[in-house]
């Protein structure tokens, strides 16, 4: 089945972005109770590259499929979940990388390295860690997993904040009624 990536964020309205988010249709991991627990021999590097047994997974469709089965538990452990197995997966920093950002009406929309779209807000907050010299911005993506904003996406977010008077408001942005600080 051919894969059609979502269109560029800059050309979409907020209702269009929201419709694409809704269309994603993730599997119901929360309702599954797998009996087998094991190690997947997989790792997600800080740059978003997925590895299996030390070798990078080069098929983007495989990465997208695995990403739909990914969750993080209350202890911070990442898992690939199927109806039959729960497989541990090592994550160096964040499970996803935010690779694009756009202001759409009252919301900030992000594209992840898996082509998933996430709208920041109360259910998907932004947070910044680190120091003023070396900040690290994260977006709560889904099922406990985060997306780290890459350098260009962080720059896009900073440009949006500057255009909205961030220097005067203490370096904050809003999305869907929630306010987020952009400084650690």
C-alpha cells in the first residue's frame, strides 16, 4: 500500500491539521494485555534514528509502524506493545524528533520525524530543560512519549515567539489556551 505523507504544515489550516491528527488511527495499546515481556533489541538514538541489533532501520515504513506501537510507562521505560508481546526499547533522549513547527490560528502544530502531527496544548505540553546556553525543548507527543525539537524547529518556534512579542511577555508562547515558557 503506497504511503502518502501529510502535506506541509505551512499550507494547512488548524481544522485541516486537526483532521489529519484524528485520521492517524493508532492501535488500541491501552486495551491490550500482552503476556510475554522481552527485549526488542531495538534502540532510538538521540537524532531519531531507529536501530535493531545495532543496525539502523532504513525502511521508513517500518519505523512508522513501530512508532505506532510505542509507549512509555510511569517508570519512564519505553515499550513496543502488541496484543501478544511487550518489548522493551532503549531510547537515548526522546522517542521522536519534532522536525517542523507552524502557528495555525490559536495553536502550534508540529510534524514529527515519523510524519505524525501533534498540536501543542494542555494534552500535549511543551517544556524546556537544560540551561539558557544549551536548552532542550520537548513536546509531549503521545502515550507518555516525548518529541525533542530539533535545532531548526526550535528556531521556528523562537521566530514565532519573537513575532508575538516574546521578549515583552517573558519568552512564552500559547497554544490551545495553554501557556509555555521557552526558557529553562
